[in-house]
C-alpha cells in the first residue's frame, strides 16, 4: 500500500480543496450529478465524520487498507473530522465540494498520532481529482460573480474547450443562443437543473435554466460521462442551485446596460459577383437596446440543522429597436420581459434521510410594434402593424429523496414535472393581405427596380393553445462492496406536446417570388428531361417559365401553403448498471452498461417509432494516479451514446401536414405586392407540388419510418492527463475522437421506391402510388425496408439498397478529432487564470439533426438525404467546425477592495457552404428542391472550401468592494467586446441568388454593463 507523504507541508497541500476555486478539472463520478464525494486515506480503524453548513452529517469507518469514501454528499462547505476512540485527533474545515467530484482529504498516519484536536483551514492549492474519468469544466458561483460573462447558461458553457456558439439562425425556447459541443449539432445537448432533465422537449434547442444569481455550480460536460445518464451525443449543461445553510443570508443586485455606450452594429450589404460591396441589405446602426436586471435572494434555516430554505427571483427587461432588411422595411420597437424564480427546500429528516424539493421558472414575454421605414431616404415612417406578442416559458417542480441505508448502501429517487406554455397572438392582425416571400426577386420591369410590399408581417400563425409537459422519474441504488462501488438504476422520461400547430397567415397562402438566377428562363423549374433523363415524367416536374406570358425573362411566382396541427408524445426509458472498481491505491476502473428504449406516438396515440429493442451503450473508463499523491493523473474512457427523437418530429413525419407550392408566371404586381395576370405553369400534378408529398393526408403510422430503423448513436474515445506544475499550477492535455455511427433523417425519393417495386415484379394495379410517402424516417447509409399498403389490405415489404436503389454514392459520415492543452493557476487569494488551446476538426456529410448553413430547424427532416443529388459532393468541414480555439480567462485581486477580471476568445472562422443548381447545366433534378445542391456556379463545391474570418473578443470587468461596508456592498462594471470587433460569423450560402455571401450574422458589438449588489 502506498501512503501519502507525511510531512506537514505536503499534507496541507494535498488535503486542500480537491478542486479549488479555479476551473474544474477532468474526471468525476456521473454527468448531471447534483452531489460530490469526499475520500482519502487515514489509519485503519479510525472514523471520519463530515458535517456541512446545511446540517448534513455522515460518518464512516476507515477500512483495513487505510481508505475511506463518503458518497452522494449534497454540495456545500464541510468540516471533515478524524476520530479515534471517540476523540477528535485531526480536522479540516471549510472544505468546499465540486459537483460530481471527489474531494480528497487524507490524514497522514504520523500526523494523526501526534496531533491533538487540530483544525486546519482547507486552502486553495491545486490537487487533481483522481476519482473521475470524464471531461468537464465546473464553474462556481464565486467565479460567476467575478468573470465578465453574459448572464446565460450558454455563455458560461462557452468557457469550456470545444464548446462554440451555434448559428444565430437558431435560438432556444425563450429566445436565447444555443451552443455546439465537439462538432455536434445544437440539438444534441442535454440540460439539467438539480438532476432534472430540462432540455427543450419539442426540438432540443436549449433548455430551462436558473436565475443567474441562483446558480451554485454549473458543470459543462463535454464527454465521457457514466452509464447513469444518456440521451445526448453532444454535451451536457447541468446546473445545481444554491441551498440554505445554518446562517441566514439575503442580498440583491441591480444591473443596467445602457444604449448610449453600445457600439454601432455594422450594416449588412449585398456582395457583387466580383466580390465587391453591393447595395445595402440592412441598416443596423440603430439596432440597439437597453437592459435592466434586478434580482434578490434569501436563504437560511427554518429549523436549525433540519430544514433549510433558499429562494431567488430575477426580473430582466430589454427594450429597443431594430430595423429590418430592405425586403422587410420596418422598424420594430420591442420589449422583452424575462422573469425567473428559483426555490429550494432541504429537509434533513434524519442523518440518514434527506429530502430536496426544487421549484424553478423561466419565462419570456415579447411585444412590439412595426413602423414603416424607407431605405431610399433612411427615415422611419408611421405605424404599420403590431408584431406578434409571445409568452413562452416553463415551470419546474421536482423532489429528490436520498437515503443512506447503511454506510455502504445509498438509495436516491427523483420525480418531477416541467410544464411549458407557448402562447402567441397578434393584436390587430389583418388577414386581408398575403405574406410576400423573397419580394426582392420581383420582376424589376414591373416594379421600377424597387420592391413592392404590403403590411402583412406574418408568414405563419401558431396555435395559441400550445403547451408541453415533461415528467422525469429515476431511481439509483449504490452499494459499496470492498473495492467495488456498484450503482444501478432506471431513468425514465415522458413528454407531451399538446396542440402544436401552424397555419399560413393572411388568406391561407403566401406568394413566393422567384427568378432564374443560376440557370436560364428555358430551364425547367423542377425536374425535366435534361435533369432527370428519359424517364423524367416519372419524377416531379414544373415547366420553364419562358413559355408562359410574363415569364420570358425568367420571373415567376409560387403560391405557398403550409399547415399542420397535432398533439403527440414520447416516452424514453433506460436502465443501467455501473461498477467503480478501485483496483489498487493508484488505479480506478469504471465499467458501465446502459440500455435505452425510445417510443414516439402520433396524434392518435399510436406508436410510429418504436426503438425498444436492447440498445446497449457500454461505458468504460480508467484513472491512473501515477505518483500515488494526486499530483499526476492519466485518464481515459470509451463510450457509446444514444440520442432520442424529440416530439416535434411527429408533426411532419407522422402527421397530416400540408406543404405545397403552385407555380405561375405574372404580368403585373398590384399596390399590395400581389401578382396579377397569372398564368399557371404546367406541372406533373396539374396543380400544387409538394416535394415530400405533404398534401394534408393523415399518415398510416406503419409507413412513417423504415421497419428496421435504429436510433442515432455516437462512439467516443478520450485519453488525457492532468499534472501539477510546482505548488500553484496544473497543466494537461486531452485527445478526443467522436464518430457518429448511426443517424436518423428522412428520405423523400418515393419514385425510386416505385422503380424498385417494378423491378421486384409487383403489379402496379395492386397498390396505390399515392400511398407511397414523400418522407420516410431512415438510417442514412444503410439499406432500409418500407411497408407499402396493398389495395384491399396488407403491405408489401420493399427493401431499398442505399447505392443500387436510392443511388446515393456516399454513406453517413460525421467525425470529430480534438487535441486540447490547458494551463491553470487556481485562485490563491490573489489571482486565478486559465488558458486553453484546442485544435479540432469536425468533418463529414451530415451535421446532425439540423442544418446550420441554411438555418433548417426541422429535426431529423433536413434537406440531407432526401434524394441522391442533394448529397453529391456534400463531404467536407461541417458547420460547427472551428479548427483553432484559444480561450483564456482569469481574475486578479489588485487591492483588498479591487478585483479585475478578463475573458479572451480567439477562434478560426466557420466553414462556408456554396449551394446552387446541379451540375454544369445547372438543372434541378430529382425532387426538384431548387438551389440546394453542392455546386457553385456549375462546379462541385464541398463545404469548408472557404471560411469566414477569424474572430477575436476580449471582455473586461472590475469590481470594488469597500472595506467600510465590510465588503458586503459591491460596485462593478463589465465591458463586453472591449475592442468592438464585429467580424461576420455566417453568410448566405445559396450562390444562385443575389443574396449570396451577404452576412447572416456578426459578432455582438461592444456594450457596457453596470452593477451594484449587496450581500448580507
């Protein structure tokens, strides 16, 4: 047995906070944990007792090998006491826990024999947690109070290596930003509050989060978590809220971000064909707002050592204006009100039984008015209309019971519900006029070179009765048997999505203007003999506009209709078992196995997606305490992670959605922008065309997916080390490899299925071709079998080979490589700092469940894989690839009353995509989606051939805590983006458009935030 060094100096350094107030290290017990553990070495036969400031008390005996472990401890500050024969011989006070971490407190045998009731304050020198095998960053409330950050869970997550901002075309459930972990799409993450899964139940865009001041700790888990948790192949954002202690505390804070000190957002311009700056697209210089945030908290004992309360409220108001683009020339005057609250009760029923009750709420309401705006004179005009008002948000209530049945047996149970509301209405809504899509493509010969618009600002209207309900139930049982800690449990979740529907505004349709940019007026709009060859009439087709009145120069219009509505649900069940095996005093192995089952139901309550066969997800990890003194750890893990399908998939893949376009040429445009002199353009249906055959007909649930569909899953491998450098520094490195082995998306090539049925010799008179769906959920890259209804009952089973029948020339591919380095100086009372460098590459032909380059939010129903032509030359760098990332942040105590902090982020630019019509002839083959092929000006164009510019951002803050106020009063100021860098972060991807390369988004301009707080 290898005992730790016994010198007093060495002992104090080792028995410090296992993870000091600097940033979290790699390793830990479980992802999404709400507890930590204390472990260490002492003399065999002694007793170790821990007691927290919130009254939690536990004690265990030191085993025969001289080791002890106390698991499942609620977060807080602890006193750890060594007792021998009922007498205290050594003690460590002010031991702070890190969520999911093991905190080492060892008592050297020699010291314990000679010390008599000695109490030592735990210091902040760095030690390395050798009890964990995963990859995470933990940010504490103390760090959040110091660092210059935007007040959101996603802004905190961006401190971690490998986490990048998602596309600005995507937002979370209350309008916030979203993030990508390790190259995955932004919907593949999981969110937790106190162990409850709060991920957006509709589509996975973000999740419910705590008021900023109520966050005790936030862990950002980027890989390698144990078998107890799943349903994520991106990353995890897990927040643990504050709790009451044996002392009453209260406080409050006011923060103000004024408009006058904000940088002017740069204007967006079109880009000419030669690359020079074109005419203005959007005047953004006045797109500013002010924000005021007020929050308060109170916490303390309702019954000393027994019952504790913590409560926090936050009210944020943002008010400003935003000028729209030239195709939507309005100035929106808006206001957001974003209230949040959090409450927690902790009841220490006995020393062996604890009950925790959590309540949390996150709401956002919006209202606005639209005034007219003239780009000719750059002036704002009078009132046009009210904007759609929204009230979105969720309320969470959960209870967690923990029972320490014996020193070696622990039971935890959690149950909770999260109810969501998604209400919207438009005051004074006028249904008279239709919405105009892409009016900048109107025939200039009819408009005088300008754009004719109307007062309709809504494309779609959502069902105001839309609600959601998410329930979580889990049980975990942990048993320590010698050197093994065996944990097993269940993890169940059910989601109800009620009255989720959308209709087209106005008279029930919109007008979508188009031109022949990227092709000629004599080219078929969709399909045709050039695009699809001799059998072109078996595919969708729409003739060229040139043969119709008004279409000679290539201008035409489509009548656009979209409608869906349903109430659906999903169930997600899992069972797991994991063994944490302390092989010897230096080696720890974690061996786990998880089994997930997913079922999705349509609006009639019938399953259309049943993935309930065993889906085994092994998790294996190790930690090697190289020197035996927690100064050098080598760790690694390998695991498989399954991802469930969210509820929103049912609306189009298993519902009765209507999504059509009917094409016309026109000879005039009236004063409301409505085309006149319409001439229908011939099509394969003789009327409206739906590329995915969405004609509003209810779907047979047996025909929604392939019969042999498998869940999306990803394999991940991590190897790294953490090492002390002297007494004040820690450095390390980590290599990560991720491989998306299976995905779910939809295929729409029903005509290929008909061809296969002909090849099989199936009589066309025995089935209705219209019963073959235009969208099936499939596993890209694999053979898929579909059920085709027979006339008179029963089904044909038609197996489609991926290359021979669907004619794809590439399988599914998404891979991620990452190599990260870090150097950290934990806070020592004077300063703290950390710098990370990451080289990474995310590449393949599928970003994941959504597509950032075109802003497609349809989860697992993207353009990808719909038919073969859209995937030709799709392999390249994926949208969330950032080849180089440098992140550095820290704090410095300039004087007893003054603290300054900084945050630096440097990243290489995102990959660009260039999309156009297919091939050298620039046709629109197959299902005729339009310019969404990987061709640029008739040449193949793989994603990432060019990139956006590098981005640089430096944030700075300062805080003054006067001694005359006993440091309870604080004044602070933060400057975000000090140098006002505003590089473009994403550009328009479709080359067959005058908008090609115009900016979609840019860096947030500089702003200044002032704050004053008081903590008593």
